[in-house]
C-alpha cells in the first residue's frame, strides 16, 4: 500500500480533549469531499482507496448549483468554474436536431445565485485533492471487513493483513461497496436496459456552443454533448441493449458510429473525431433504495448508499451533499452513532426521491415503442414552464442542515 501525504493544513476543532478519528473508505468524489468536511468538523481523517493510483476515467459530470452551494458552505474557496465551464444553455433535440425544449436552467441558476459547472471527473478530483491537502490517503488498500469494538470504535481489516482503527467508519466505496455488503448482505443490481458510451475529446463545431448541454433523443437511444471548457467536449451515448450484451460489451467505435448514423451532424462528428481507445463503455445500473445506511459507528454515502442512474446528473452532487451534511452532524457531536443516524435521516427522503426520479425519467427518455416516443417528445415540449421550473429548482437547491434542527424536506 502507498500513502499519499502533502503539507498539512490547520485542522478545525476546539483542541480540547482527545481528537476523534474518521476512517473513509474510498477516494472518489464523495470520499474526498467527506474527508474535507470531516476535517473541518474537527476530526482526524484517514482515507483508504483500493485502487493503486488515483486516476479518474475519461468522463465528465455536472456539479449542479446544489452541490456547489454545499461545497461553498465549507468555506474552501474551490472555484470549479476556473477548471470547467459554467452552464449557460440546456437544450433537448430530436435525433436529427429539431428542438424539443430549451430547459430554463440559466433562469433558475440566476435566481439561486450559485452557478452549475460542467467539469471533467479528473479536474473535479484534483480540486478535491487540493482541498484535502494534508489528509493521508492510502492507495492499494482493499478493505475486506469491519468490526465494531466494545469501546464504541471500529476496526477495518485490509486484504494485505493490515488494520486501521477509528471512531467512525464512512463507506464511500462506490457501487460495489464492501462496507455496504457487510451491512446488508449480497444484493442484486438493477440494470437500466441500455449501455452507455462516453468520452472526453478536443472538439469544435458550429453547433457546439461554450457552456452548452444538448441532449439528442432517438428511438431507444440518446446522445449528449457537454462543454467541459478549454475546447473539450464530454459526450455520452446510450442504446437499449440486453444486460448480457451491455455488461462486458465487445464492440468498437464502428458499432457506436452505426448506432448514430443519420443523426445530427454534430453528433456524428463527435464520435468520428474520438480515438477508439478513448471511448468507454459502461453498464448503467442502480439498486433498490436502501432504507438503513448504517449501524453503530458505521454509515454510507454517495453511490455506496444510493446509486442512481445518470438521467438527472445528480449522482456526484448527492455524494457531495451527503458528505457536507455528514460533517455538519458530526461537528461537536458527543454521541457519534446518534449523529450518524441523524445524518442518515437528513438525507434519506431527498436521495430516495432522486433515485426514483432518475429511473423513471431514464425509462421515459429511452422509449423505443413507436407510440411512446412521440408522447415523450410532446410531454417535454408542452410541459408547463411553471411546473418544470418548480421541479428543476427543487433539485438545484441545497437543503442546508443546521445541527439541532430537522432538515427541510425537499422532494424533487
């Protein structure tokens, strides 16, 4: 195992009494944010990551206004807009490019006063690593089990025979979480019914504007173009496909090009200029929503707690929100397990609603039935603006938590 260490920053806390330690399993977006939030809450933090190196795959994501507001509440001074592109327009079009609907994200973002940022996963990871400077991150540490101790602490065992001991354990180890598996036992995943291709590539095109997000909808397939800033495009494409084909997909770039033959020129050009080795094929899946995220000194966050499909672009945002709320609840807490249960109660309703909404919208958008397709397009075209704004604004508003008070209930 390798432990990354950089210059230490001053940690928060009163300095009175023994400092408590948090063990974070997973150094992804949620795990790194949790490490920063927990240090700000006055805890010592150690992060353990099973990968041998911190390397984010070639994909992009949207850090929406709610997640930006959550990060801002930590006072970190992370200016993600300088690393990515501020969202300025959001359009949904047919496969050939005819406009279905312009979504009012800029209007909502302007009212909230907090931008939404389009950024590569690697750039976001680096920003969080910078913010986590001084927190030890051990790579190549494959957690295998944990055990709660009689004194209220928790001990984690790793594949190489080493152990770590802390006062709380945060499972931020993603979809295949080892911590979750010990809490819940074996679980089946829920496949989306389609494959997802994605890539980040240098790109310019007359129909690709700075700060833009454009979705193209076809029959049982979709395609998205997202500006990452700096002349970079993040594109993703979906195609309905049986699970046995989408998992371990064996196709190549030519298959992706055939899937979008006849689509808008900008779509075909995006695939054409992408080197075959840069195209990632990933299964799209979630799980039945988990009502109980932890026990004793152990809890979960992000994809380990509530994996969701990508239709709303809120997966990473929910992990960031989780981490910040977790830090708020643990700050000054004398009963750590009780504080973890309050964190879970704070987050359960909001994340449950977004998991359900993501799957429902995904199913609707992937419509292949010749009757449902025009219904899908007409629904989004004629949906009253007031209702659309209300729905979007609910998701884009960070429901801040004040310790000692219940969280406002938000249901997107």
